[in-house]
C-alpha cells in the first residue's frame, strides 16, 4: 500500500510522522530555522512562519520547499505580506498572482488557520457573512458559534450573546420556541452590531518594523470577574535597545458565569486561576523567553488569599490557590484599579461602540506604555484576612487519659 485513505483516522498521524521524519533525516543538510519551520510551524498541511527580513523569507520559502520535496511533499499556495517575497515565488506555487497585488485592493485577504488575514496591512480580523437565522435558541447558538475567534480578539462582544443564550437556558426555553420580548430586544441589538466586527483588527506581528534589537520581553496578564462572567487578557510588552516600547494584544478569554450562583470573591479567584493556566500555555508555546511575568487583579480578596500562606481555606479556594502557587510567586501579583483593568470588559461584555471608544482592550492600559512601569497602588492591607467565610475554622481535639 503506497497511499493513505482520505478520511481514515490514522491518516493525519501517519502524514505528520512522515513530515517530522523528513525534517529529522535532513537536519544536517538544512539550517535550523528551516528544520524548526517544519517541526514547529506546521498544522496538518498548513505552514505559518514569520521572519525579520524579506531576504530571509525568500530563502526560507526556497529551502522549506526543497526540504519537503525530500519527503515527497509539494509545498504550494505560498503568500506573504511583502510584494517582493510574492514576486520571488514561482507563479504555479503562489496562492495568488502578482496582478492581484498591483490592483491596489487593500482588502486582499487570506485565511491563516481559519483567521482572516488582511495581507497588505498585515493585520488579523474578521469577515462577517452570517446567514439569517430564526430568533430561537437554536438560531442564536448557530450564529454565536459561527464567529471564529480562537485568540479572543472580540471575546467581550461574544460574551454578551452567550449571556443571552444562557438566560434562555435558565428559563428552559425550547430549542425552536420563540424567545421572550426582553431577550429578543437584547439579541436584535447585539445582532445589529455584528457587521461592525469587520472594523476591528490587530497587528499580526508583535514587533513593529522600526524596532531595534529587543532587550526585554514581558508578559502581562489581567484577570477580572463579575456576576455576568469572568475572563482574562494577555499582552506582550517589548522594549528595544533604544528604549522604544511596544505593547501588543496576545490572547483574550471570556466565559459566562456558572449557572450555579457563586460569590464574587470566588468568581474573581476562578478568573485568576484561569489566567494562570492560560499563562502557562502561552509560556510553553510561544518562542519568546520572558524576562518578567506579571499578573493583575482588582480583587483585594484574591490578593489576600494569594499572599496568605498560613491560613487554611475551604476546598474550593484551597484547590485554586494550589494551582496559582504552583505556577506563580506572590510578588508576581499586583493590584490594578477597575478602570485600568482591561479584563473588566472580558467579565462584563462590550458593545462595538465600547471597543471603538476604549482601545484599552486591544492595546493594554496606559501604564504599560510608560518607560518605567508604575504599578497601580493599593492602600489596603493584603495580609489581613479578617472574618472571611472562606477561612476554615480551627478545630481543637482534646485527649483525656484516666488512670
């Protein structure tokens, strides 16, 4: 047998093994960047890679193509945000011909693992083409699920629709029943803003073109919660040798509050735990080695829990503190005011108008852009627990011996 059946369960694994083995067998013949591109930047049959210069991009395309041919793979449909790079690729291997570049269409797009990539601007964004659906639970779920946003660029906006859907579930509305007027009004208001997502874009590259050699890589993580939901957002802060600063959106996550009601301190702690887990994933997967990692919350209860190492807490709090303490240190956690906390949007939801009016979600709070970060100050004592209901009451055990 010389081929694998299309659709067979084993075929993707076998193909991936063959690709990885091709890189392994030829690692002495090709540069490490070429080998790493094949081993780390491939997702099934899609390759996504980035280089600092046009020259290195042209060289990488040529060498990756040659390396893949060694294993019988034909790399094709190449594209780039650089016209010079596109011109260097044989026309038969291009995703589009050079005439499309020369037509002056700034809306030239492609899909990068499902995410819309505005090629000439080198930005990631959205293209909304939603078919009309009935205003029922089934229709709402279909529309909300069709917004593909794996890095959470507009997760606060989507949270609003998820909250509407959760409210219908609470009321036990049938899948194909008409929804009540209150929810219908909220849904139509959200739906009317949907097309506005096409105006929201972020830079694909974290490092601006004018940037010099980077001397500092920092990860900043913000967490927040409300009675509506909880979430977190991450930014990468770069400092170059001339002191220039760039703060870029990295990842956002919003989740609706559990159906079972929970106290706000518990929700805030859940958000902090979620931030730590996602932070671990980012640290593990990203190619940068961070010099400093910071976590922020506007909850004094959470800061007190994290700073306290002697008090015993109830199981819910204790389990989440164990996750936080295992991955972070107490001095990595900082207070941030609600107005300066971009994760506030992740926990409460946001309209398109709020996105346009307040760019904090996509660019980070202003203090991250200062040359020397001045952390927001908190006047309360984080070491005082007081009569917190999450603290376990001490139990005394006495023994008596009768002789």
